[in-house]
């Protein structure tokens, strides 16, 4: 992509209402544009990152054997009346009447909708388990939308749902998602700690939040710092195997967020020197809630005695749009964003320092073509700005590698490669450039 052809409305100053660094940087880097309180448009650079995260989440759901579907954003109120949540959800739910004056709502989550899909089609225990997910926009009329995309009113979530014959089977599904989440966050280059959590309006008795440590997080967290050392090779995890010992290695170490915190339990379970209190951002939340929805909505299957049996369910969320902010919170410096390679909007930022010099421009064009042809995604700064503007813009948007073309490229066929994170500069012969990036 050539910068002369790119919609990248970078700002010099961050807007005064942007309180935390990720919100400031997303605005300054032209990633989002506010539509109204807690509602944003995603501009090209922001959308690219959102899609990268979405894809990693999707790949890992698929790898765990979860089926992708797409449910609507607008749901009929009747389903929520069946489950009993229509009144409970209160003002956070956006309620809409259609032209026939039927009550509809903009989905804040999809337990009811997915239970309806399930009960229409699945009739026998032989067809269990069923694991379904979708990636869809949600609306919650949050009392205090803030921190940009971190606590929005409209936000993108991956939500998955499991249906099993009994509690024991349901725990197998829960463990699958638990491990799938560890792997997903590992691929996003985040250290997300699973913490025992309250279930709130979703319900149930077993729940974990996946939280990344961050001083701007909204959750107070208390945990055994041995959890930070937990490293597991998850690349080739086999989801058909029993995953309980892997899950237990996390569960047995004390980690809770504020609602569940109790000082006595903390002291009893964690050595003083290992007790860690911090703040964190909740990027995922999984729930096992048994028959809460299936009973109310009559989602039954025939068991192997030929009797009707109410299915056991769980739901599993990842805040995809929140993750964009959360990743920036954990990876930035005084110059701007520092993208982890897995989610960076581009692989390389190519800077032509002298657009008015025909030779240097032709060298830059050539490099752009070669790198692109080798499969790398390049953002090419071919704009006629001064070097200072170019460097600070490229630093701000945080692409992991910058390829800088200037006088030396003309006189000695040398370009500079800057590593955005370390700041290290390496001189590379132009002819060796594509192999330099072939890792
Ligand atoms: N139905 C369940 C699981 S699918 C559910 O809705 N869980 S949740 O309420 O915990 O939301 C799942 C994830 O969505 C959260 O962990 C968080 O990362 C994200 N999320 C929740 N509310 C917001 C919000 N207002 N803005 C951005 N992300 C949010």
C-alpha cells in the first residue's frame, strides 16, 4: 500500500477525552474515528489489526473443532422472555420496536439465540457435544463507556457455546476452550492469566476470566506469581486428549479478580513472597452454567434410556475489539505503538526519504515491488514530507520493521533496516534485502 493512496488521518495531539495510552495512540494513529459515546468507526489501519486478531481467534476456534456460524445482531425479545433475562438485563440492553411494533433488541450476547438454534435441530445425545461460535458485533449500553474500544457500547466479540449431555461432558468442553484460550493469547503474544471469576448476568457456578496485567486495567487482580512462570508448549495441542491436568496446573494456583477476593484465602493459599496484587484487562471470559438456559428454553435431547434430558451448556467470550486496545496498552513506548509481529497491520514500513530524487524514488519503487512479491505486506511512505515527519509517523504506527531508503541507497546500494522495538539499525545491501526478511 502506498501512503499517497492510503487513508491514514494521523493526529499531532491526542484528543482531550482520551485518558489512557491505547485510546490516545489509536486516535493519533488514525485507527478509529468516534461516532458517538462508546461507538467507533474502524479506519483502514485499525480495521487491519482488528481483522488480524479476528483471524487468529478464528483459526484457534477452528483448530479446537468449534463450528463457525453467524447469528444476527438483532434478536426477538420473545427468546429473552423465555429465558427470563429480558427484564433482568435492564438498561444495558438496547430495546427496539419494529414497524409491526414487535419487541426486538440489539444482542448484548447470544445464549438465547444459540439455544433456540440448538433445540430446533439437535434431538439425540448421539449428536453431542455441539460447539458453535460466531464473531459478531454486540451492543451494551454501558453506564460509563470509556477508554476508547476497551469499554465500548458497540464492540466485536467472539462468543462460543457448548452443549453436552451432562456436567462431566460439559467440563471436557470447558477445558477445551480453556486451553484454546491459552493458545490464542499466546499467539497474540500476550500473557493472559486465567482467574477464577464471578459469573454475573450470564450465570452458573464455574467461570474464568483471562486477564492481562496492565496498570490501566479496570479489574483488581490477586494471584500467585508462579502463574507468570507457567509456560506450555501448546502449538500441537491435541484436543481429543484429556486436557484436565493441563487446566488443573493453572486452576490450582490462586488467581482471582476483585469480586472473588478474600484476604484469608489469599494468605492460606499463597506464600507471602509470591502474593501479587495488580490491575488487569479482561480479554476473555468463559462460563459453565449447566442447565440455566436449556431448562427455561426446553433444550432437551433423548438420552440412551430414551428419556428427555436437559443439556448442559457453557459460553466462552473473547473481546476482539477490546484486544486491539489491550495489545497497545502492553506494547508501546514514548514514540508510539510497537506492534507484536502477529497482529501488526503491515510487516514492513518502507520510507523513501527523498521523493524528489528520481533515482532514490526508483530504487524505493523497486524495493516495494520486490518485498511485496516475496509475500511481505508493505506500507510504502512515498509522500512528499520531510524526514522528521516520516520517521515520527512510522514510529507512531508501530510497524515492526522500517526499511529506510536515502542517499546511501543511491551511492552504495545500501538501505537501513530499523527494528521498531529495539531501535537497532542494520545496514543491508539492497540485493540482500528480501533474504534478510526471509526468516
Ligand atoms: N456470553 C458470555 C460469553 S460468550 C459473555 O458475554 N461474556 S462477557 O460479558 O464476559 O464478555 C466477553 C468478553 O467481551 C469480555 O471478556 C471482554 O473482553 C469483552 N467485552 C465485554 N464488554 C465489553 C465492552 N463494553 N467493550 C469491549 N469489550 C467488551
